[in-house]
């Protein structure tokens, strides 16, 4: 299907660009590790394990924000976004390709961050990891679209966190719930629901975000 | 190919293009001139479909796959090579025999030697040439060029002259320029924006 | 008062009539809530604020929904007027949202002695929504006027209504692991008179919101018309 091959070509392009520039991923990695260390000092002794699990999600959300702020930078630099919009391919493919690439980046970071968290604080259950993966989908889908909106704004870097954080709250609830609750299944289901609702919304509305 | 009736564009309070009538038949060559801020770029963006008119009617007889656009920005990825850029667009435009076409264009526009180098290392003239290749890649039936000569070096300009001469009559061309004399022989109609 | 903009629909009820009706209803509502309806056995006088707090909250939801509907119309069919209508609706919604938080806070203080409790899911939801819609205005005013701004605002407005149920669900789920408080969360049980008073209040506040919406729309359209006239005269 040519739609999927468009998405693949676009996602590949982003992966190739990051491989070449190597600026965003190392920064995100260092950021998440530094944040975890800060949390160690921010948690007074006696704070329970559960609090630390919650902080993991804070770290993930803000690390994602760091990466998302740069998500559309290559398109901005040479004006390539207009080139993509002009192409006969479906505009939603632009969003999907970019989201997929951001997902890969975030997953790569988590490959280091989650073991680091387990090392610094406490081990993670399988459900928690699944929660991270499901939340990733939501973060990437919504974050990529919001980043495109922010790119249209004068106050680009300032506004992305403001747009993203309220929408990230349900993801944090789902994620923390899957880590600490006695019934993580409910929370995983909820994350799936969030992903479904917002992915469809993003997919349908991206066209309007980039059109004039 | 293009029919515009009282087409205008405003961004809130700012009027970017005053109401305009326009007709360009298939195979025609329209040269648009005008001072900076007269709306040349806006007009071309409307025709290309990058913006929608806020008033009037605009009918463009080519869809996105049949339209080639060259704007003020090169529309390229600075950290990709020429080949990678054109390959991506080639896929998106479903260009048949993509590799051959890319090779042919790069060679024609003198970029074959630097095809594996990143666009960020190119001179302005080279970047503009590559942007031109991008616009021509899918053999568009409608070519919309916004001041293509401005960023081109001498050699590039000659190559463009030759390309436009070849295309005149087969493709429809809409072009803005500060130097109308250069394309005068090819023009079938002219428009001066105030 | 009528708008001269070609964009305005011909409405059945004029704004002054609406304003008069709203004022009358609000007056009636206040009388009913404070003098006619009986005091709640448990909560006493502080329960009275419910007569306003809940309708204000419901009205805020309605405004956000209305704004999202207009946003959908804008994206679906186009038409500059929908952008303005969506914006004004969301503006009203945000005002009523802020009022919800304020009345909720007063009620919390009166009932439990704290200006804020995380206990009330509704209140927490409004906090999240207030943050979300505040960002709407920051977004809108950092983009140059034009179709881009209209489209982006519309998409964001649609995200808002999707967020309302999802957030509510999230807050419910969060009860599990957020430290539960000992406050009771039951709303007042309403007798017949109370219910009647409540309905009148609800109608009154909805009408006030609608009146304000119409007034703001007229004001903004007059603004736009004036600008156009000025341009034509100076061009």
C-alpha cells in the first residue's frame, strides 16, 4: 500500500537524520539520567518506593518533551514541510511517519532509562514496562501533532510544554497505575483507550494543522 | 489551466494579494512582475495550493502530483544528500524509474559530483539548482517558479534558460522574476502586480 | 441592536431581550436558592453554593462542547465565522470554568475548611481543563491571524472535548493510588423544592452564558467591520 510506503519513507528519513546529526538522542539520554539523579536527591528518606515509580513518569514525560521540541526542526530549516505538504501523498502520512520515528527515539532512550531507574530506585514489573510502551504511543502521537502546532506559533519552544502537559496527565495516571496498582490491567486498558482515541484524532486532524 | 476570478488573500487585517483576475491556458508561459510586497509570492502559493484564497475563485487544472513548485526556500533537508532528498520526493511523487530520473537531473544540473554530499555543504547556487531538480523531478504539467533566477549562479541560470525553453509549449509555466527580459522570448502572457 | 456583518445569522431572539430574561431568571434563581429552598440537613448554608457551582460547571462543559462543534464545522465546511464563534464559545467556557473553580473552592472552604481538595473529581477535572484551555489562548494569540490560526485553534478545541471524558476517567482511576482523603463526597440529596430551585438556577446560568456569548460575538464582529471600513476608507 503506497500510504504505508510513504510513512516508511518519511520515518526512515527521520531516523537517518538523527543518525547523522546525533544531537537529540544523546541530549535526551543525558537529560533522563540527570533527572533520575535529581529525583534521588528530591526524595527524602522514608519516601516509599511507590513515590519513586511516579517520578519515573515525570522523567519520561519531560524527556519526551525535550525530544518533541526538536521533532520538526529538520522540516523547518530548509522549508521542507511545505515540500511534504505539496506532495500528492496523504498529509496524515507526514504525521504518522514522524510519530513513528519519535516513538523509536523514545523507545531507545527508555531502553537505557528503565534499567537505570531499576538500578537507582526499584525494579519494574512487566506491567510497568508495558505501560511505558503504551504510553509512548500516546506521547508520540499527540506530541508530534502538538509540536507541529507549536511550530506555527511565534513562541515555539515556550508553548509546546503548555500544550502537551494537560494532555499528558491521563497518560501519567495510566502509567503510574500500571506500575503501582494491584490491578494494572485496568490502567493498561485505559492507556490503550487513550491511544486509540487520540491517535485517530491526530490522524484525522493533522491535515488541518499544516494547511493554510 | 489556471483560472482566477477576483482572487484575493488576506491574513486577518493584512492584505497580501489584492483581487485579481487571471487566465493561463495549457502550455502557456506567464511572467509575473511587481515590486516586493505586491503579492507575487502569495499568488504563486495560492496557485500551488499552499494557501487557500480568502476571496474569489481559483481553478487550477493540475493536482498535487502534476504540479512542480520552486519557492523562496529550497524545500530540502539540509542534512540529507542530494540523492537522499530527491529519492524521498521521488517516492512521495511516485516517480517511475526513480533512480534513473534522479541521476539524469543531477547530471544535467551539474550536481552529479556532489550528489553524496549534504545539502548543508552546498553553495546557494547549488542549493537552488537542487531545488529546481526537486520541482522538475516528477515531470509536472504545471510549473510554478517563484523568482527562480534570484539564487542561481551564472551557470545555473543558463541551465534554467535551456530547461524553460524546452518546456515552453508542453508544460504550463508560471514564473515571477525581477528580470523579465531574460524570459521575454518565451512568455505568452505577462502580468504586472502593483 | 443588530449586526451589519453579512456573516451573522438572523437570530430569533434579540440580545437585549435575552439580557433582560437572563437578569430576571438570575434574580429568581437567587431568591429560590437562598430563601425558598430548605437548608440541607448536613451541610447547612454552604450547600447553597451548589445551586450555582454545578450549573456553572455544566454550562462550562456546554460552552466547550459548543466551541468544539463550531470548530468541527470550520474544519468540515470552512467559513470564517465559525472560527470566531468557536473562539468566543471557548472564551466563555474558560470564564465559567474559572468560576467553577472559584465556587468549588469556596464550597470546599465552607464545607471542610480547605480552599482546595483533590477529593472532588469534578474540581480536579476542571483544573486540568482550565490548564488546557488557557493554553488554547496562548496558542491562539501567538499565531498570526489567518486560516492557519483558525485551523490550529479548531483542532485544539476538538482535542479539548476528547480530553474531557478521557481525563475524567483518568481522575477516577487515579483514586486508586492517590492518597484517599476522609472527606465524604456525597452531593446533597435534593428534595422537590431544591430540585426546582436547581433547575431554575441552571436555566438562568445557561441563559447568562448564551447572552454573554452573543454579546461578545457582536462586539467582535463590529470590531472586524470597523476595521474593514477603515481600510476601505484609507485604501
